[in-house]
């Protein structure tokens, strides 16, 4: 996808804000999710057992993006399910009572797009509103 210069500049500025806030992001797939310690973030139904189960049963069909602060504490993340040519089920959460500028975009869009580009697997932002019939 070709972006205009002004949009590319905005994205660079948004991504810089993540670093300035002392945040790092990790992209986890499959068994990497099982060994990750998931603590109180998101909805109650997203329990530690849930993450262990999807990591072991769904393998690389699951991608979890986590954000950590400068002391290594998880402050947010995005859960994604990978299809053949699309990404499904984005579920975003952030530690209650916290706000990090541009973190939602970094976790839900920029990190996902980079991972899919690296794997050359699918287009996570494919326009699914258009009919596939001609």
C-alpha cells in the first residue's frame, strides 16, 4: 500500500511516541504465548488458562502483541487470529487506569502489519466490504 508523504510522517511520529514513553512491544505466536505470563488485563474471560489453551491448540494461527513499560510490566496488548489471507478478532486491552499515547495504533496496526509483511502471509487490512463476486 502506498501512503502519502504526510501519512508516512504521521506514522513515524506516532511510533516515536511509543519509544519516548519507554514502551517496548513483543509479537508472540503459538507456543510463545503459552510461556508468557498473562496478568490482569483485558476482559475477565481472557484468563491465563485461555492464553495457554489458544497457544497450544491454535499455534501460529494466533498472534499476541504485548506492550511492556520500562520496568518490564505488561501495560497492554492486542490479540489476533490469523486466517489464510486475513486477520480476525482483534481484541485490544490496556492496564486499567493507564493511558499511553498512540499505543493502540502501535499494537493493533503497526506491529501487526510488520509481522504479516515479515511472514508475507496476509493483508491484515484488506477491504472485506467489497463483494468477491464480479
